[in-house]
C-alpha cells in the first residue's frame, strides 16, 4: 500500500486479513494510522515526502530486507524502470534487489526491469488526497525466491 495521506480505508483490514505482513511505501500521513496497521499485522514502512518528523523518526527513507529469498528495496520516491528517481538506479546496481517498491505517483504500476533483473511495483494510492480516481492496493506472495499470486485490489469509494 502507499499514499494513504492520513486516511485508512476501513476495507483495508478485510483485504489484509490473511496476509503475513503489511508494507507501506510512504506518505503515511500520521502516526495514528501507522499504529492501527502495526496493531493489526507486522508492518514495514518508509516515510514519504508529506510525512512529518513523527513518521520520519519511526521509518527510514529506504528500507532493504530479504524475505523468503527475495531481496526487497522500498522507497517512496523511486520512479520506475526507464525513469528512476535520482540515485535509485545506482543503489539498485550497487545492491541488487529482486523486488523494488515505490509510491508517490499515485499510479498503479507493476513492470519488470530486464536490465536490473527485478520487478518494480507501485501499489498506487489508497488515500483520499491526490488526483487518482481509484484507491488501490497490491497483494502478493513471496515463496522460495519467487514473487507470485499478484493481485490488484480496488477499494470501493
């Protein structure tokens, strides 16, 4: 998920009921929203450009971790294959990831980067602020080094 901008759609809990973890690609908006998600499931997040000091002290700008054999890099302003944000491509070249997640654009996008051998995901936005017309989330499974069962969730209203 990404770009909640302090709004937590009530259906998020339904769609994340069976997941092991929730990941937020920035622009969380407030600590109360983060607290609700952390209380619900294990939670990983990065801060976004609209997040204040209270969020920035809790979450890093860029998060790297390995889960189920998949090296993951997540940052808020990351761009996408062919149009990465400044410095992102260099980071991915120095420390390769199999899955690169970013937010910021409010545009749902999932696309491979053949040159860097990774999959890029931007879950779009699920908050009320921004120009997006549909609130979206992504659900997927990591298993034995594979990214599978990718599902786009469109939230009502």
